[in-house]
């Protein structure tokens, strides 16, 4: 490694670690602001709270490292431009490409390390964090409910409690919206209640005391019904976030808890199921067409002699067609579900690599940005870094939503932010090189 390369990289190291620590501090502070109130005062040991924060910090590292690369690159090249070191280097015939080369190589090495981190350490940390949250929720089933705020902790319902007893877990002044039936609006009010797990932890039991049930049919609002109860009990499956069993032998990992190889295997499985469902749909549609053709031919034959179709024949024909339509509808729903699962797993698969190689992308963008922001100092560099990272994240989230709906392939949607920022970085570097008439070396 030449002296120039070491000097350039040395200018990045201090800023990189300072930026990384600062960003991690912001992430941890945001996490504590959101969850600390739920954890403190619940009878949990302080060591468990520390373990929760440590395990949750894994996904924070995955975001903080690329952000730190962007900030350090912008600040380092901004400092070079402010101190006229960049001008001296360019005057000596060293091109901007040569100056950026060691940074890009270091960013490439960091991207490879982050790829291993995203594939090995982060899935295990996410799995253990979710298992720990499940343990905490099992100890305190009402942990996912905040006072005076509606929560979707129970699938298909929105629940709010105006008062929560932290010691007993009892809820007071409960409002429960039932969203399971779109044709009926159901609101349940109760003076008090409690959420508990069944003895085998497979079901969640919501017990309500001294309440009312209000039902209103939609959309015409023709029927209203009110029921009063002394005690009512609701039983739900203990599946989903916060209700999964933590037994590692039976607990299924989610998409963020799998390595790239495991994600790819799961995606292939759902792809095969989706193709099988699609073939079944094609066969069902073909059988439906044949059945309709048989009915038409039968009706034409009977019309010639009796000019009417017997009711028994009509009923059996309609029943057969309805059954076929129901079967096709079920297969379509099954295909859509499998396609959706395939897209979800492929999104997570590509994110492990795209976020890792964002280090290289941000290094390519940060160098010309730093030179362009030399007059603005630290404020301009930080603002530009924040703008480009927010832009990257918006494109990433938008791409995920588009891929989830099946409008674009996951590989295109997830890698598109990297491609756009890479093109922007190369364009800015090209303009910067030619604007000053720098030559290569």
C-alpha cells in the first residue's frame, strides 16, 4: 500500500468510528424511547433488558455501517478540498479516480464483512431477540398493550385499555374493535379484563367482565344489536408476533431470522407450490368450460323436444358449476398466497446483499459529494449524507412494497436503490474529473 493510500484511509477511520458510534447511539435511544416504558416496571431483571437491547442492536449495525461509510467519505473528501490538499494532488496529475480507489477497495472489503454479518450473526440475533420478546410476553401477556392507545397485538382486533395494572396485568376500561367481519361493525366495551395464555401456550385467552357488545350491519346499517354480559371469554391462536412459542425445536423462524441459503430454499418451495396451484387453476378452468359446454348441449337437445330444462337437471348443473367455481377461487387464493410468500422471502434474500454492498455504493457517492460540499463544512456534509441515505431508504422501502404486490421482481426492486445511487456517484465523479481537467495516472 502506498503512502498516499494510507493517508487517505487514515483520514476516514476516525470519522467513520465517530459516525458509527453516533448513529448507533441514536438508534438505541430511539429503541429505548419506544420500548423502555414497556420493559421497566414489569418485574424484569435489568440483565434481561440489557440482553434485549444488545440483541436488537444487530439490525442497527446493519444500517449504521453504510451510513457511517457515507458520512466519513463525505467529511474526509470535504476536508481534503478545504485544506487544498485535493488541489495539490490534482495538480500533481493524480485523478479523482485514483484518489477514490483505496476508499472503494476498503468499502468493498467492508461490504464483504457486512455480507457475512447479515447472513450469519444478524439472523441468529433476530431469532434470539424475538424469542426473548416472546418469553417476556409470556410472563406479561399485556406487555404489547399501551394505555390509551389502540394496539393490534391480537390479530383481527384493535384493543385499547385506559388503565393497566403493571403488577397484576389487569386491564380497565377496555374498548375492543372486531375487524374479522367486514360486513358487521362490532364494538366491545368492558369494565375490566385480563389477557392470559392457556396452559399449553398454544392459545391466548381474553377474559372480559361487565361489558357490552354493540353490532351494526354494513353498509346499509339496517340492523343494530346490543348485548350485555357479566363475563365473556375470547380464545385466539397463539401465533404471530409476541405469541410464538420459544421452544427452538418447534418454533418456526421468520424471514429476518434466516440466512440467505435458507431464504432461497424457502422461496423455491413456495415458488413450486405457486406453480402447482397455477396448473390446478388451469385444469379447473378447463373443466369448468367443459361443464358449461355440456350444459349448453344438453339444454339445446332438451329444448328441441320439450322447450324447457327440467328443474332437477338445472339444479344439479348449477351446483356442479358452483362447486367448480369455488374450487378455482380457492386455488387462486392459494396461488396468490404462495406468490406473496415467495416475494417476501426473495426480498429478504436480496436485502442481505444489497444492504451489505451499500457500503461500496455510499463510498462512490460520498467522495464527489465531499468535494462539492467543501464550502459548507460539517453541516453541509452531514445534511448531504442524511439526504442521500433517506433517499436510499425511501427507494428501498418503495421497492419492497412494489415487490410485495408482484409488480416488479424482487431482485429489481431491492437492487434498484443501489443502481440509482451508483449511477449518480459515477456521474458526479465524471463531472468532477472533467470540470477540473484532471488527468489519470
